[in-house]
C-alpha cells in the first residue's frame, strides 16, 4: 500500500506539471507573448494549489475515497483541457476566461492531493520521514515531467495527445490506488466504474485526436488543408484553394498569388545593387522562394540557405506542386541547404558573403525576437564583406510602425547604413524591409529582366514613406530586453 501511494505522489507531480506546461504552451501558441502567458499560468496554478491545500482541511471523512475521486477529476479536467481549449479558441470571445479556469481548477485539485496523501500515510511513517519521502518523490516527478515535455511529449505527441495521455495515467493510478482499499465498501464499485468510463473516453479521444485537431484547424483556414504536420519547432500547414498558402504556427507566410511581390522586394534590391553577387547567404526562407529570385541573377555561383526546420525544406524539395512554385530552387546544384539554428551557425562559420538575405518570421515571440537583436546583427556583420549588401524583412510599417522602425534603429546601433523601404503585398498589406550595408550604397536602380513586379517607378516609390508610416523613435532591441517582441505584441494585438 505504502509503495502504491508513494508512486501516486510521483504521478501527481508529473501529471500536474505536464498540465501546467500544456496550458502554457497552448496559451503561447494561441495568444502569443510566451513570457506573459507562462508567467500568468505558473502564478495562477501555484496560487490555485495553495487554495487546494487550504481546502483539504475540510475533508475529514472517507479521506481515501475523496483522494481517489480527486485523482479521477484531475485526470478528467487536465486530460481534456488541451482538446477543449484548442477547439473552443475560434468560438469564444473570452477564451482567456476558459483557459485560466482550467488552470485554476486543475491547480486546486492537485493542491488537494498531497495533503490528503500525507494524512493517509501519517500512521505508516514518522512525520519527518513522511515529509521527506513525499516531497522527494514529488520533486523527482516534477523533474521527470520538465525534461520529458520539451524533448519528447510536445514535439512528437503534440499538446492534445500529451494532456490526454497523462489524464489516462492519472485515472489509472486512481484505479490502482483503489485496489489497496480494504473491504467491500458500497462506493467502491461506483468509483471504479466512474474511473473506467473516464479512462475509456480519454482513450477514444486520444485515438481520434488527429481528426479533432484537423476539425479545429479547418475552422481557422478558409481553404482545404492539403498538408499538416508538426516538427519540434513549429506547426506547418499548407492550404490550397485558388492559391497555395503556407502557415507556420498559424501565421501566414505566403500566398502563391502574390508572393512574387514580396520575394522580389526582399531579394532584388540587395542583389541588383551589388557589382558581382557570386556568394549569397539566405537565413530563413526554407520554402525556396527567395532562392528562386536569387538564381535569376547570372553571376550567382553559390547560395547557402540556413533554415532551422528540416520539415519545411524537405516538403519544398520533394512536393511536385511546391517544386514548381519555387522553380526547383532548393535542388539546384548551386544551392546548399543547411538545417541549423541561424544564431549558432553564424557564430561558427568563417565564410563571408556578397549578399545576405534575411527572411525570418516576424518577431512574435522571444525565440524569434533574438534574430532581430544587436547580438544577432553583430553576427551578420561578421559574415559581410566591406562591399556586401543585405536585406531583412521587418514586418509592416503601417500596422506595426514602432516594431518596424525598431529593427532599423537596432541595425543603425550596430553600425550599418540603412535604407528603409516598403511594398504593397495584397495578402499582407503594406510590408516593410531594410536594405543595409557596412558602407553607403549606390542606390541607382538596375532593372532585372525576369522581374514581374519591380520596375524603376516601383523602385522610386518604395523608399518614400507617407506620414502614417514615417520614422518613429524607438529603443534598441537587445538580447536581454527583447523590446521588439513587446512592441510587436502590442501593435498586432489590435488586429487580432
């Protein structure tokens, strides 16, 4: 009996922390601002555990039965939490209320468990020994969950299945604990039946969880989802209707109808203004569309593409429709694809390039925000020659004006000479870029024969900013403050 109950302590700690991590990750994914969401959820969860511990003193009769029932409730609420939250996100105006309610209820229930267990075991151990054993096992379970979640559970099972799996484990431990209860109390059969029903429901939901998430995803996208997969880094979704669209973590990356406008603006200025762009570095851009534009320049000899996610580069190297879209750019013999963290890769490389194209997703979280910091731009400076040119996409100067100019401010702080410009891309609206270099550039326009969008007149208009997009004073984005992420969250939240 003692072993089973101590084992249940480890399970309680592991499951409780997993539910907390699932809620934090899901909130970050759906609501953004990972630090705020994780901080709120951790705080609410711990406070709720305190409430549960306080309320445990009012349970004075049938403590073992109450403990088992609470174990089932934790499994029910925590296990189904991710599925309910994920599906309801598109339907609820006050989604945060539901999210924090789940966190609060789970925290209260978990807070009830440990005090009840200590009371059940108080006659089996000396007080000092009991406290030592309970909290040792509890902390070991928490460590196990904290290692398992980011390395195995979230990347390979996903949030919905992870929560359901640990809900099942919670219920099974409750059923196991029920076996140590002596006698034939009238409530045993009812409690056992309840636990079995909950476990069966969770197993069924686990088995059909892919269909559940597909249904939830279908609500989010106007066109049919033709590809959906999750890597350790992001959720990748392709939709196809009258156009092909790529979404990473729910954020649109391109539409095949107008992506050429974006990619010509991203690539052609830096390439056309360099006298001999032989060696080109692309950071991000795993879809190969920027590389497609680079290969239109005859002098190009080598292109190095560094993209974190092999899942993205793989589908754009193997899918026939996507290969047609990027003109087979990623399988061109001049192109070398490297799947690595750009931050780490830049620190280790010794090579310098004639042109650098930076096509990262917007700085919507701190892992992306680090790619727009002074530290990162100093690494970019290292791989650029004295006459090198570079371009970085920098979000919208209309919808996120402060965020846009923060990128420019940070580039200037590092010592780069910048030329801000913007273009209109129907799928995104007004979109901003910075052309930058170590020294002042000759800005005389050179027409690219294969351009579909970029002409002399368009070139001249790109560098003119109307008053509602013009320069705005901001702070510098540093690795230790990530002010850009806060600007970005504040500005784009008005349009969500």
